[in-house]
């Protein structure tokens, strides 16, 4: 696919401009956003004006290097950005190919620390500059990650378009695994919009196709998302079984973290609080990404609210004060906080949080959360039952196996 180059710079990288403007002057966050902005604008100028932009005496290069050197030594983006400048100066003519993998690594660093708006900007830059004939795999992966970032930001239309583009390119490239991943992304958007039967239908087909194609990690991913759909449909026992199967399929640490986080959430709903607590404690100690750790903390709030653990509820909420959460996570945090506040005798504060959750859910078309918040505001929601006689779920070999594994892991990291 040949896509036209941009002939004028225009106002690109608005996300970085906004990050610089919103950050406290000379703070690490401001320095990081400034370095990223100058780097991206240098790449844009380099593509348009040629190698003169990266000559050793270039004012632009000096500005970028100076900004990078202001970053903290422990900041992983520091070395990545320096590598980008060095790569551009190494080639005699403008050659974007050796630069793009480093740019992808930079986006990954931003994504890992939950700077999703900035990461989306960088993935979008790669999608704009890469050529399908030469950078096919990287181009598809950039659209897939862009779809993920947009989805997490609640921009479901943009996410859907990114996943669709990844799928089209993967199909032309005859890349079965990436084509199936794009279908999982599209199905996840369908799920987030509330069409659970359609999402299940799409994911079941992906699971079958990926197993036939021997794409084990894709199979795991499809099973995991199917477990989320089952959870949202109220089929909690089935959700645990699907997640357990997904866990056994994958060897990827990040995927294992995400699956464990959701298993912990399922056990909370099943009122198997000890198993849920084990899962969340493991993630707090071992999770490799900030987003998974944040999700574990939100789920700890949910656990405490449903189990009636007042001290744990208060301490878990305190740990999330002032933390910027992606929209869907923010909505979940508000709803679970409201659940606990009701239980612990603060109904008016709870109502205020539910109203915030509803407004945010409507803004981002999170239909399931809209329904849940409206039900709680109407006081028709089923409250956590800490007394005997609450809802119970049938124990199965799969759930027992997961509980045993969680207990062993929890003891190992304690």
C-alpha cells in the first residue's frame, strides 16, 4: 500500500504540545514530553528537508540532544531517543526504515507507563511514515497498538478504524497471526459497546481459526477476551474456565499478568475473596506494566467493597488518589468506590461518584457501565452480600486448579 507523504508539517503531535503545556515547568514530566516533541518534529523535518536537518552542527539536533540529556538517567526513553538521533545521523540519505523500530520502542515505553495519548501519537507517526512494501510487520503492529491505545482512551471509533486497517494490511501480507489479532481487537470494541453476543461470535471464530493455524498465543488472547465477555454476561464460572485455558496457553509474562488480573476480578464476583486477594497480591509484586498494577489496585477496592473490609477499602482507595486512570478503568474505580461507600454509610458521596461514572461512561459509549451506574443510582443494583445466603457459584476442577496455583504463587512472592 502506497500512502502519500505529508508535504507540510502542519500542527502534528498535538498530544505532546498539550502534555508540555499541562506539566509543571521543569518537572520530569515536562522534560520528557519536551524531548519527545522535539524528537518527533526533528523526524518530520528530516523526512521533508533531507539529511541537512541532522548535520552535527544543526540547531535542531543540538536542541534535541540537549532535551534528551535533561531526562533522568533511569528514564528508559533516554537511551531510546538517543538511539533515534544516532540512527538518523548514521545514514547519509533519508532512510526511515532503520528509524522506525526505534520509534516503535519509544512508543512502547510510553505505553508501558500509561502515557497512552502520547503513545498513540507515536504509533500514528509510524503508521504515517512506514511503507507496506518495506515495513509490513511493523506497520501492522503499529496499527494494532494504536487501536489498543485508542480503545483504552475510550475513542472506540478510532480504535475500530485502526484494527480494521491492521487487518487489511495483514490480509494482503498473508500474515495469519496478525490478521487474527486485528479481529480480536475489533471484537473487543464490539464488546465494549455492549453487543456481547456478537463479540462472542467473533471471538469464538478467531479461537477456532487460530487453533487451526497453530497460533497458540493468539488462541490464548481470544480465550482471554472471551472470558471477559462471559463475565459481562454473568457467566462467571465459564469466565474462570476460559481464562484458565488462556493462562495455560500463553508463555508471555504480560499476557499472564492481564489474565491473572481478570481471574482475580472473577473470583471477587464469585465471593472467593481469599483467591482473589492472592491474585491481586501477586500482581502488585510481579506485574511488569503500570496499567496491570493499577487494575490490580482497582480490583482490590472492588474486593474490599464486596467483602466488607473497611480498612482495606480505605487504604486501597488512598493508593489511587491523584492517579490518572484510562477512562474505562476510571469508570470502574468510581463504581466500585461508590459500592463500598454505600456499604460503609456514605450514600451521598457514593451518589456523586456514580454520577461522575455515568457521565464518563456516556461520553465514551461504555454501555455496560452506563447500565450499571444507572441501576445503582436507581438503587436497584444487587449490593455485595457479606452475610450467608448470598449468590454462590459452583466450584469446578478448573476454578480449584486456579485457586491452588494462585495460593502457591502468593506464598512464593510473600
